[in-house]
């Protein structure tokens, strides 16, 4: 196991110890920061989906987002130019950018990265995000030209994708390349080791085009269990840690940061289930849940009620609060135990949630209690993701998604018919011709008002069909040492583990 420097050894021992010794942790790590998160990426290759929204710490895109999530140049010398018809985007690369192995960045690397995403032989979850792209070319070593089928309004936002070195992956099976676990990027940190289920160790890239990071490196500890992560945080192992809202309390030497997000939690309801497949049941459940009580009780006030996938902070948001449903008229009649029955079928179903996620557990229990009042019986089941995934097409699940960026992001894949049953994208098999047309219109048309109309149609039809019962938007909660300087929260997306977390700008962090 490689280490960043001798002083980091104490941290590594603390992170792997069976018990947490008092006083260990980042206080002995000098200018190295230790952060902890619940999730661990499957890969560190941007082509396969890692850090596609930027802030991956290891890679840079042509553009990045600043503290206000506004696009700024990164590997591009300036924001790429868009042609008058919106179908040609030209990026000029900055000079002097190099990969961690010293190779200079060229336009060929950019072409390779985007071409690999589009390659059907590569298992990239990002391919549908680039449906509009017909060609990527490099007329010279410092120029990249993207040719689009149609004017796609948020295309520049897709250019946050991290760029990989073509020489490291050309003529290899990208899906199985060693690069996926030991990558080479252009970002502020380089990977020195990745111990699955334990930690990712990053060292400062002293040759980064953005200037040498203000610290020596970062250790990202992967601790799936919420309570375990909280316990280790209280023992002083981490400089910054993501915690569930009810576990994120201040303790001596630490402060709580509540970060606004577009990250929602909801109940995904499969269409082929004999109960959740009935629209009346879905709508009744949608109307029955007490979202404000969940925000107050489960989130401790760190969130807002959710009624759809487009957050209230978005200019595309429309209000779609549910109306009460007459289940008697729909043929669901209350039995002697209060649970409704239709044609011998009890209004009962399982609701899965990941057992290590205390927040989703509490939301599942709250939904269960609210559903009972409507005559719907829910059986909450805490499971591993390995047990959950094969059942997603048949059983309800507490899911989380959300993005503060363009509404095309995520929603196109989560609710589009073409993605029905494809893993975590539309796992419940929801299909709607109205939604499909609206989502396609939203990405095909560059006119802002027409896009707003399309996404309004999408949101209203989704509310009518209720394939999900949206519950809450979260505030991501972190506990951070008081001696850490440079923490700059920004509105976060659902995915915020190694990438896009509170430590999106950790290369600027110092100790007071």
C-alpha cells in the first residue's frame, strides 16, 4: 500500500482499526485531509460514468462549475463557441495542461473520450446523454469540434465530462481496463491507491494547470453504514464527513454544514405489480403521505417537501401537488382490518430500502404509517443492494436521484419508455407516450419558452400517472472540523460521494 507521506500512516492505521482509538485522525495528518462518505464508485473512469458532472478531483472536463454552478472554462481556454444554428460547438484547449504521467493534453484525447462514450462496445451509462452528437473531430492538436444532430440547449453542460488520455486506453477493452481502478487524469489530485470497501488515497498534482493544490492530498474513506460513519466521526477520524440529517450534530471542534440540493427521495412504484400497477393506488398513496411531517421529523428540518423531479429552484419547475383519490370508486374496498381489497387482491406490497441507509429506512417507515391510514399495507424491507437490484421491476423501492442542472439530465432516462427496466434507470417499467414526447421536445428544441412548455407537460403527466411518490428534497449534511478553512458549499446533485460533495473544491482547503 502506497502512502502519500510518512505522516499519513497514522490516518491509515486509524481507518483500518477494528476499534477507533481516541485522539487519532486528521490532527496528525498535517496538510492531508481525510473525508468520509457512504458511497463508493464502481469505477474511476469518466467514460463509464465516474464524475460526469465534474468535480471528480482526479479529472477535468473542458468546462467546470464554480461555487454558483455557473459554467467556467477548465481544459478549454474559454467557454466553447456555439454556432448560430446551435449544431456546431468549437472548443479551444488551454496550453500547458498535462496528464498525471506528464503527457500533454491534446485534442485527440478529447476526441477519444467522447468517441468511447458513443461506442456501442463500451458499457457507458452516458451514451444516451450524448444522443445529439454525430461527430467529434480535431482539426488541429488544440481544437475540438462537436457536430450535433440538432440544437441541444444544454450541450455545454455535457462538457464537464472528465478527459482521459487516449494513449492509456486505445486498443483496450475499456470496460475491463486496469485504468478503471488506477486512472490517469489531468485533475488536482492523482490516485496513489484504492482499497475497495475502505479508502481512496489521492496525492496533490503539483503540475496541475490550475496551480498546485493548497494541501498534500486527500483520503476518501468509504463507510457505508450511517451509524458507523457517525461514530468514527465523533472519534475524530475525519476532517469532513457526510452524515444523515438526524446524525449530523455538532460536537466539540466541529461544525454542521447544511447544503441545499436538488436531491430527492421517493417511492418508485413498479408498473407490473398487481397493486402498485394500479393508478388509483399510486395516486392515493401520493395524496396520503405527509411530506411536511417527514421533513420535520425524519430530516430534522433539513429539507423540503417534494412533488416531482424538477426542483423548485429550477426555472422549469411547475407545482403539481396531488389531489385526494376515492379508492371506493376504484373498487378498492376496506376489509375488516382496514386494508383495502379488490377482486380478492389485498392492497399490500413490499417497500425495499438499503439497510445501511438510516434516512431511507426512516422514510420507508413514515410512508408505511401514512399508507395504513389510506387502507394500503406496506411491508418495509431493509436489504443489501445485491438483494434489491433483481427485485426492482417487481417491488417498490425508496430511491434517490436529482440534479440542479438542466431538467433533461436524469429525467430523460428515469422516466423515458426506452429505458424501462434498464437497471436504475426507470426500473419500474413506466411508459407514457405523453411523457416521451415532452422529454424529447425538451431536448430537441433550443427555444427556452418551448422547453419550459415541454417540461411543464412532462411534470403534469408524471403527477397524473404517479409512477413515483416523491417525498422530500434533502439538504446534504456534513460535519467539518472547525480548523478547516476554504469550505464553500454549493447546490448539490444526488450523486455526491467522491465527486460533487462539499469537498468539490478541497484543492483550496487549508488548516487555520
